[in-house]
């Protein structure tokens, strides 16, 4: 009887010890909050952000976990500030939403940026690492990755856009200063509105056309509203994105965990981002072709005009380099283009 009591008591102490050990290990895990402004079913959530969060868990052996909040804390345009101020730990967003703050990124949003979203995304990360990581525009956060949208397309509601004349006086939804200047100098009428408003504006005949990647035409349910697509070789425009963590929070993590997180971030994240966006673009193109949509090749005159406008925009951007902390702007453009060509095999 006494022996059985001793065994029982020992078992209780062992179980209690194991339980406390488990509690201790759990207590050591750091949970980082992430604000995400697209729906939980969106491919950015399921196939990029959650995939990355799972990689962080594995890379840190469970010591760091990323918890996506059920609702975004603020608007998409506020997400850089949310991370910088530490309102949440991690955010992602579009540099284009704050064009003045991130003027350093304009070169990667101009025409002919590239056909491959994966190659442009990784080239952008390499360019950021080489030229921008100490730039004042990025202070207050640790940038964990960047990405590109992919080649932007001119999408029209009722006609093919092939020539300059086809674009004249057409009301076109756009976002950001690069797209605005392109449309104005091509003779179109830019209408500033978020992509989420395109359906409503097209239905109300406020717009004739809207700028999107093919992926966005499908994912924003604009397939019926925009049956005409003009694909510009290398893209009519692009957009740039970030994944960032509050700098103070980042520094509180151990060096081991920071290194582990970066092993699945940086170039790895940018590749994941670009590869998934490209997969979505390719899938959307097949879907739109199957739906009988019209795909058009721009005239040589239209392409030449776009090239002229791009050249002027690059020159204007470079001339202001000192104002946004860039001493060799044209070198940056060349580096990015060369890196893209290496990555894309072109």
C-alpha cells in the first residue's frame, strides 16, 4: 500500500513537472501580431502571408509565431505607419499608397519594368538591399521583404486600345502619380480611385477603362465589365509592396530568431510573392481568353510614345534624387534592370 502511494506521488510530481515544463516553453514563445487588409480568402492571405508565417514558426522552432488579426487595424494606406509606430508588429502594403514618402521606389513602377513578377520582385529586393536599406524613408521598421504587382494592363469596357487615338479622352481609373502622368501625356483622362471602386464606377459609366493586372481583373470581378485588354510588353506600369516589422519589436528578438526569420524572408519572401502573383496572372489570362476576351497588341506609335514618356519620367525622378536621399539614381535603374534580366534569363 505504502509502495503504491509512493509510486502514485512520484507519478504526480513527474506529470506536474512535465506540465510546468510545457508551460515554460509556451511562455517563451513570442507572438507577433500582423494586420492584413485583404480578406482571409484572398490569395495574398492564404498563399503568401500565411505561408510565410508558417515558415517563421518552423524556422524559429516555434519560438516566434505570427498571429494574423481577424480585421485590419487601419486602411491599406496606413499600414506602413501602423508598423513604424508599433500599433501592430507586422504589416504589409503598397508603397504606391504613399508616393511622396517612397519616391525612391518610383523607378520600379514605370513602364517596361518586366514581364515576370517573380524576377521583378527579387530584383527589387536586391536593389533595396544594395541602395535603400539605410535610406531615411524606411526608418522605424525592419523591411522583411518587397514585391512587385506584375505588368499592368490597359483594360477597356467597350473597344480595343491599339493606337494613341484610341486612348484620346478616355476616362481611365488609375492609382498613383506614375499612372496619372502616363495617361495625361497619352491624351487620356485619369480618374483616381482604388481598384475596389472600379466595378461601381464602370457600372455607372463613370469610367471607360481601368488599369489593372489581368489577375486584378479577375479577382476584383471585372471580367464582364472589362473585356478588352492591351498588354504592353514589359508592362504599362507596375506597383511595389513591402512586408515590414516594427524596428523596436525586431530588436527585442534574439539574434538567433532574427537570423531565422530572415532565412525565410528577404529574397525568399520576394520570390514567394512574385511567383504567386505570376501564377495568378497566368491563370487569369487563360480564364479571360476562355471567356472570349479581346487581347490587343499596341501600335508601334503608341509604344514609342510610352517609351518617350518613360524616359522623361526617369530623368525627372533622377534629377530629384538628392531630395529623397539617392546619390546615384541612374545607377540604381541600371542595376535593377540588369538584375531583372539575369533573373528572368533575358
